[in-house]
C-alpha cells in the first residue's frame, strides 16, 4: 500500500494460558529507520517478531507490513520483507552458496542473480564454497543476512543478530547493518545489547515484561532523562555536605567513586567556588549525559515508572 509505514502494530497481545508474553504493544517503524526493539531476555521481543511475520497469531491486536496484514494477505504481505527470528538455520552439509541457491529457487524471480552481491555484502565470497557445518557462529549469522538480502528487501527484521558473537563479530555485524541502512533498507533490530542499539538505531522501543515502556526517538529518550553533573574532590563526604547547602543543587548522590547531582550550569559554577572556599580541591566537575544503559535500567528494573514517547510517565491503571 503506497505510503504505508513498513511496520505498524496496534494493541498486540499474546497469551499462553495464564502467561501474558506480549501486552498491548503499539509500534510504528517508518521508512529509513534503524529501529531498536530493546528489552531484557524473556521480555517478549521474539514473540513480537513472530507475530509481525505472521508466524504466530496474536491473541488480540493487528499487524500491518507496508499496509498489509500477514494473517489476511499471507505470503503477499511479506513482499519486500526479509530477516530471521532467533538463529538462522541452514543445511550444514551443503556449502554456503548452495544453501542460498536453494532459497533463491524457492523465491524465484531475480533472487538467484543477487547471490553474488549478497555474499559480497556480508563478506563471505571467499567462503561460499565451504560447507556451512564448518562456519563459525558469526559466519552463519552473516549467511542469514545474505539469505535475507537475496529477497531484495525494503524491510529487514533481525532478531538478536549479534548474540553469541565475539567482539570482532559484533563489530562486523554492526558495520553490516549500518551499510544496509545507508543503502536505504529499513531495519527492525531486536536486541538486548545496549551498545549495539545505541550505535545503530535512530528510534527505539524499550519493552519490560511484554509491555512497551518507551517508544520514540533515541535522542528524545536521552533528553527526557537529563543527565546532571559528576563531581570528584579530595574529600567527597565533605563535598556532599557543601552541595546540600547550595542553592540550585538537587538530588545529591554519593557513589563509590564520585558525587552526582542535578543543577543548572550557573548553580554548578557557584558550587565550584563554594567548594574551593571550603578548602576542597576539585579533581573533576563535568556534565553527565545519560547513556542508553542508564535509561534502559531505569525503565526495565523492578519499580521503574513507564515513560511515554513524549517523555512523561505513562498512565497506568489502578490495581
């Protein structure tokens, strides 16, 4: 459907008996996004991907891929869509190229003509004649991306693509996703690896126990969180006492290695003068921008308040 977003899900629910795996999930992935679907293991990320691809039926809610419902349109809804859920699977006794040839034959059309380009994109050209059983985990992950690319997708769904990779493999996978995004592919990336999401994604949804607690631009999430200041002195205990007497200094926290507090730039400047007058030497005083890791744990740990896409606490029903 012309102009429809690559992914649009509204009110997705999945129950298994008394267990609610996915709880009223809404998300929209726009064309050109690298969209991070972020949450702890067991938060329902893979279940959502399965519903998006029509592999399992939602208990409630609707999915649209480029305006088409996979449960209504069937395979036609997956035109221009590719990817893998959990680990990609191949015939281990066949070569990487032969596996792709079999998949291309199933797809038909121009898929077979894209095999060479796909292998080059994932940097497996030199290993294409080797049996997949001898591939490393990272090579199998990259072959999974190649299998998706021969479909010439406009939307690529990847479920934990860097899980189990060593640092070099994770770096290569991030570089691959970045190249695909620059080439115009929309990417929905499910992950629990915070550095991966922060480096690659422009928009995120953070999920906790099946429910989205934030959905929107990554930069908006960081702005809502603020950041405060970090301070190290020759005597942080005394420095904390000074901080608490200063106008404009709030939420003073004594961490093992530093002090943290909230303040305007003017209040922080006045504090530095007060610290020197109190006989304390300042080892470090700097503004702190919240990282995705800070925000992730704030939103997903027990007792955290859900945050709406506008940056305000999301409304919750009374028990």
